[in-house]
């Protein structure tokens, strides 16, 4: 049982209380008594409002369910449907003309375009790698992935044939990004003696190490070329180029939400400690690599000498956001006086902002925000009322911490149906602090299924990606953001590439994101960030934004089109294939979440292709199976047969994991398998189709067994 301590009428986990008072508040010079008293007052105001918003979600869902049930089997008349949604307040009036007014925004968000990483805050090594992914080797990214077409590197040391192909590809990239006045980079020789004459001299930024490293700029992003004839690569190169470094992950989201499993005070404390460590700059992680201990820490800033002799300093690290949890969950780390758990999102807002204040006070080894802002991503908000709640909550947090108004900025995840249908009103609710909108198409798909759960059976999961509503959703997000002045003040972002080993496919497909006018998009690794950065050299996103700003806006008819099967009769084999696909992905993710507390990992799919899975992908799979079960496309017996068969497959896929606990044959004792069953068989009744309530309950049972 966790030891709790009294603080201003609150019951606070003793470890968390000590951490907040000694490690967070004391260096800020903030008295603990005043903080806890203010926190208690804040909760007295906002906890009931939080609860009322969740009740509103449930009421709207019940009305939508009833509407669909009274029209069972009838085609949906879009005019009638939208009139109903307006009548119940699901759709709200569009706000008048307005533009966001956010100020004090860092360049990486407002004026630059480039990749964004999302990293689980509980994994210190991954967190450090992501923060340091501001700069990445293009040579390494091409050499070690399938992004470069051709035979993979042969084992046993440096493969010169593969290396030559990498060098050639990198120089082709330089010809496009930083063209020479004459000839190509492949023809360049003896740059130490002859210099480098580029076509546009304004692209040259500076040099360091006596000209051994030279910095260039294209579309706002930097490229550092390393010349070193003593290097194993550089000595064999005509120009002596040893590497090409790209400014890669401009921003990183340190995630307390979908990519971690944090169910109690112990987990939250570990998450908050890592956030403090990366903000203060003293987070390190030591691990074994090739038989030797390696310690990782944050990289320092980088300096070059400009042609005029001035010093040019650029960040050595990605600009950090922190993603708080949404409005739904509570956490036992802090209890109200009556013993009820406080809303976890409120706890995150207060604690992560307090920690981030260390950056504003200059208490860290490095600076995160040079503009004096705190950046919080807020996920899973349903509509403008919930965005207004977040705006008011951040006002209260600023008052509690003594921060100027709108110091705490917000990134709005456009990943719930009611938000995307009312996006302009959502932006208006946070117009003075918004720095980010992002299409989270995975969660958005899960909410699409759950909102219309009673309307009928959905089309197959893979086919949903081609639905009209997704195209309208992605397009509207960009156009609404541009219409209301986000360009130059905020990010317009796109979702994750989920296959970290398929970089060739990513390079072919993900260039579509900057071409839409999105100035950031999510990537699964630092290597992927370096590769995706090439897309922002090829596409001038801010020029694209000017071009697309006046394109026609897709209407609500397309956005609200429900992906129903329309009476399709699938064969038994097709139903089994769909169930197996969903069950395998669901089990592969849930077994690590429940048994090991891993919230995001590369999970082999049914074809043994590694895919990044988190709660958003789990939400889709569980909701899709629940929908088919509800409408009789499949039976409980068929679902259970698929779950058991796929449990056997997942067990085999994890034979190399010494911590893995098999599910097959342990149907009554494997908590992971029982959790997976609940996610499907109780899926239709879960709030908004979220997986967190069941995952948290089963994970807490698992931890209690330890």
C-alpha cells in the first residue's frame, strides 16, 4: 500500500510529495505550503468541471446511439443527421473570422518545417536519443536502412560497395539542396584548397574546426558537411567528405500518454523524474553496448564562425514538448479529501508545468525554449468546450506558478470526431496559446468506429484508410489551420509512420505530408527523422501553405460520412482473416503492456513485419472487433477462437524475450489474455472506445502480484 501524506486537505503519495517539494519547488524558491494550498483550490474548481465534461461525452454518445438504433437498416440522410447533431450540441456554430494571437513561440515551431519525434518519457535512453536527434548522420541513415535501394551492407565491418552507394546518394541530395555554381558535388575535389563555390552564397552559414565542418542552410534547415581525409570514409572520397549531418528532429514530444504504461504513483513519479532530468539537462543513462558500458547525456549546443566573423550558435537538441494525458483518467497518486482520485490530466498540467519552470528560470544545463514558453500537447479532447476547459486550466496553472499569462502553450491533437467536426471553434477556444494542431488519424479512426458503433457494421479495418472521411479530415485540418493564422505561429502536423524498418516506403509516401502544407509530421526514430528531413529540403512548406490556403474546404458531408459496410456479406474466410489480423495486433501489444509495463514498442504484425503499436492502434483493433460482434458479423465463439489462435502466434513471436509470459494454455491465469478479451467483449461499453480504463485496471492487478 502506498504511503500517503496530508497536504492542504489532499492525500499525496509520499514519494511524489517529496519529489515535488525538494526537487521541483525548492530550486524555484516556491514555498510548499502555498503550492499545495493553491493546488487544492485549483482542484476544487476544475475537478467537478472535468467530471461534467465526461458526463457530457456520455450523454451525447447515448443520444447518438439511440438515433442510430431507431433507424436501424435505413440509409443515413446526411441533412437529417447533421440537423440532429446540431440539435444535441455535437456540432456547434462556426466562430466568426479570427486569427490566433500566440506570442513568444520558438522558431522550431513557428518558422521552421521539419520532423517531429514522439518518445515514451519513461525510457531514459530513448528520451535522450530523441532529444539529441536534432542532428543526424545522413550517411548512417542511408547505410543502415532500406531507404537506399540496393543490396544491404554485408556483415563484418564497413562494406565499401554499400558505402559508395550511400556517398553517391548523399551527393545527389546535396546537388538538390545546396547546388554548386558549376558541376556537382560528386565531381568536387580538393575543397580545402579551392573552396566551395555554391550557386546561392546566402546558403553558406559558417564553419568550425578550421573549415573541416561547414554549415549550409536550405528551406530553413541546416546541413553540416564534414571534411576529414583521416576518416575511414573521408580518406577514400574525392572531396574528403566523411559525413553529411542533417538538422533532423526539430521538435520532440516527451510522452506521458499513449506510449507509456503509467497506472499509479510509482509510474508517475518515474515519468516526472525523467521530464525534470531532460529539462534540467542532467538526465543520463548508462547501458551496455558491445560489451562496454556507455553513458548517454544531452548534447550541447553547436557553434560555427560566420563569414563576417560572428559566432553562429544553433541548438544541439530538439525543442521539447510534453504530452499530458487527456481528460478521462484519474490516478491514485493524489487523492481528494474524500478519498477519490484526482483527474490525471490536471495533475500532469500542474506538475509538468512546475518542472518546465526550471527551464524558464535558467536552472538547467541547457535551454529548451529560447522564447520563454512551456509547450504541452493535450490529447483526446472532444470539442470546443473541452478545449476551453484546458485553456482555463492552463490559466489557473500559470497563476499557481506565478507565470505570465499564456506562458503555457498548447498543442491540440485533432484526433476525436467532435473536435475535427468543430476544429475552428476548438482553435478559437485556445487562440492565445495554441502552437500545434495535429491529425492523429489512428485515434480518430477509433473514435469514428465508437461514435457510430450502433449505426451498423464497419468496413474492414484496412479499407477505412481509404474512406472519404479521412481525406476530408486531413485536408480540413490544414485549411482550417491556415485560415485562422497558424502559419508563422504554430505547427500544422501529420501523424506517425508506423513501420520503422520500412524506410524506403516512408521516403516514397511521407513526402506527401509537406506537400499538403503540414510543417511537421511524426516519425518513429531518430534515423527516420534524418531521412524525413530530406523531404523538407525538397518541399518549401511555407510556400506550399500560401498556395493551398485558398483551396476549397471539404464539407461536413464528407467528414461525417460513416464507413459502414452497407450490407456487405463477407465470406467465412474473410471474417476469420479480419478477426485474426485484429486479434494478433491487439494481443501482441497488450501482453507487453500488462505483463511488462511497456506502453509502446515495435510489435510484429500477423506477417511478422514490425509495427510501432500504442494505445491508438489498440483502440482501432478492439473497437473494430467489438463492432462486428455487436452486429453479428461474427460470434463470440469465433472471436475467442481467433484470440486463442493468435495468442499462440504471439507467444512464438516473443520466444526471444526472457521476460515474456506465455498466454497460450494459460487462459485463466494470464492477466494479459484476460485484458485482451475484456477489450473486445466489453469494447462497445468503454467510454469513447478508450482502452485506458481496462488496461490500467489489469496492469494494477499485475503489479499487485509482484
